[in-house]
C-alpha cells in the first residue's frame, strides 16, 4: 500500500493522462490482435459476457423436427420444414416466420444469406437481413432442380423446362436476371456462380465411352454462348458445391475438387478408396470430411483439408458420428456419448457430455452452437 501511495504522490495529472492513453492503446492493440488471429474471438468474449448469467442454458422450441434443415445465417438459426421457414436469434427470439408449402425443401447459404427452394417444385425464397428479400415462383411446366448463392449474393437457379435438358439463370445481388444458359444436348443438375461473379460453373452428368462421367462447364457471363473451359470429374457423383474464399469447392463421392474463379483446377484431395460418410464445406478456407474404410457404419477418420488440398488435421473416431458441422475456424462433432469442438487442425478445445436428446447441431463461426432436439434448440457456449 505504501508503494501505491508513493506512486500516486509522484504522478502528476499529465503523467496520469499519459498512462491512461498508453493503457487504451495497449487494449486496442490486444483487441486488434485477437481480431486478426481469430476474426470472431472478440465476439466469443462478448457472448460470454452476455450469456454468462444464463450459464449457456438458453433453450427454445423451434417447431420442427431434428431431421429438418437447420443452418447458421449470420449468427442466427435458420429452420426450414416443408410448411414453415423460420429465423431465430441464438436466444430464441423469432425474427422471421414465413409459411411455405414445399414437398422437398433444400437450402444453400453463404452464411449471410440463404436460398431456400423446393427441389422438383416451383418455389424459391432468398432470406437476407432477417427478411425474405426475394421470391420466385416458376410457371406450370417448369421446376427447380437446384439453386445456389455465392459470397456476393449472386444466385444460380437451375431449372427444367420443355424443349431443354436444363436451364441456368443467373441473378445478381439485386436479384435482377443477368443471363440464362439453355442446353439441349446435356443435362444440367447444378450450377454455382464463381466467387468473382464473372463466370458460372455448371455441373453436367453424362457418358464417355459408355462410362459415366461428370463434367464442370465454366461459362464466362459476358460470352455465355459456349463454355470457355471444362473439367472432367471422372465417374464421381457430385454431392455438394460451394464458393468460399475465392475458391469453388466441389465435394464428390471419391474426391474433393478445389477450383479457381477462372474455371481452372487449383487442387484436389483423393479419399484413397475410403467412403465419404459426412462432410462440411462451411469452414473458413477448409473442408471437413468424415471418411470410412467401410461402406456401412458412420465412424472413421475425420480430416480437414485446406484450399490447396493439404491436410490440416486427421483424427480417428471410434464412435458413430450423429452430426458434423464446421464454421469459422472450428469443427463440431456429435457422437452418441458426447459433443466435441475442435479447431481446424483438429486440436480439441472442448467436450461436453450434456447431450441428452440432441440429434443435430449448428456451429457458429465463434465456436458457439445450437444443439437441436426434436422439439428444442439449446445455445451451447464451449
């Protein structure tokens, strides 16, 4: 105490102000360092402050089933069933409630916006900034095969209509149609606008010498009469397509393809004969794959792969995996006994055994989660 009193006596007002300024500079530098190292580390800290008195036990009813569609939409929980489209805050505040009538609802997201559509039907919605920003209803005789949205909010809607084997219509971020590509010689099943919004990848299944072959056709949007390049995916069946961090990620049953915005192959990762059981392309600059030596069962090796096709982490899992999610720099794995959260190199950061009834999960970029049961969602803060 005597030392403190002596220091107080010696510090002039000017020195005290200088010390305060120095402290503020150090604090700002610390926050900036956290933000650069983990863009959402500060968000995680503020969430802890916000929810600390609740001990993370914030539970609300979502009115859907655990097998319905759930995803992260800008730190909010998007829930889609065949009759209702909903958006909740992590604490359960209802932000959007839109009645729908979809026979086969499907989702595509860029984490800020989501396109919700009826696969094989005629309806489509875009959810952005807590509202339905765009809707589309096809006329009789046409139906939606797939729809996707890239990081800049550009839509690619693949449809089937009389006289063509497939049509892809591109909409810009204002939801104005930019161009339609109609093919009569090749079937179209999916499409994705490149990250730079200058071209579009179109997935076409077909045959080569009597053997099944998938191809990715790349069209320049300013010269969309013919493809400017194409990439053979071999006999791979494509499971998912997504753009992130100036790359296009193509998840197939045997390989992960990573493409440049210009339509060139940047890298790929071969599963080496293993079976893909679960996967997520939602991490920042990495993909998460669960690979198994057996075609049956749902355990195996968890692998994270970066945008150059390099393995970041690998981990053998002995238990059956019920759900897998990635976001930001985190990966979450739900098994029958526990929930584990890892960093993208698969270093474990937390484990929880409090998972009774949990059958699905949504991971947010800061590492927090919504744990989904058949009736409720619970906010979990590792």
